[in-house]
C-alpha cells in the first residue's frame, strides 16, 4: 500500500515560502494583482522564477494565499467586539485596533483595498461566507445597545463602514498622508481625533443624527 503520509515541509521550504509571500505582499500592495508579475516577486524575494513556481502554481495562487491569510487577521477585531462589554468602550477599542492595523499592516490593507477595487474576484466567496454573517451579527449587537439606550441611535452598518474608512485611510492613502503631514507620524493624533469623534457621535444625548 502506498505511503500516504504527507511529508512536513523542511525549514528551508518554510522559510522560502515565507520569503515569497512577504515579497509578493510588497509587489501586490504596490502594483495590484494585474500590475504584479512573477518576475517582480522573484526579484523581491531574491529567488529565481522557477524556484517561485516550485512552491506555487503561479501568481494567482500566491495572491489567493495572501488574501486568505489576511481575511482571518482582518476579521479578528470585529470578532473581539464583546456583546457583554461596555458598548462605548467596545466600539472605541475597535476603532483603536483598526487604526493600529493601519499603522502596523499597511501593505496588507492596500492588498485588500486593491482586491475590492477590482470587484473582489478572488475574495467574493470569503466576503459572503465569512465577513457577511459576522458583519450582520455585530450590527445586531450594536443595534441592541442603541435600543437599550446605551449608544446614540445611528445606522450600525454605516457606523462600521465609517470606522473602516477613517482608519484604513491612513494605510491605503499613506503616500498622500505623508505629503500632507510632511512626514509626521499620524497615529497618535489620529487616534485622539477618532476617539473624540466616535465618542461624541455615540454618547446618548450628544447626537441628533436619525437612525
């Protein structure tokens, strides 16, 4: 009987895969899927193109691997929103975590943004199967907090969209931010601004925005 035991990748193989994926993240985040080439990825990784193709079938598989890994990371802060926690504290912590990710994972943010701008051809199944149910569940939690008078009434869906827009902007438009702030690190000032903005928006009695 044939030995069907899957051989564990060696340390060199694991290292080379990590090098390829890290290099591809640089290339895809800078050029998008269409503009990226295997030659660029190979050069960035310091490996030959045949070596790249030893580990991956092609550009598509590398891109899908990166996006699949990213989706889990991207969902974590929303998963961590605690329905039993203090509502305002939970929302502001979510804003803070998303801003931290914008600072610490700018390449990943731009990779995701490029995929969405292209119509999510590779991520659509993940958006529907993973993000949509979680998004709906968290919107229901936020709406319940609002109905209980713990948060001001706003549309939970557009609240989450606005958090994404105001935090991921610092990664996706990093070049523009650098010019406008003349090289200043924006994270601390951005955090203070966003915390104040969302606190004022969501504190009951301070906001007259219709639901």
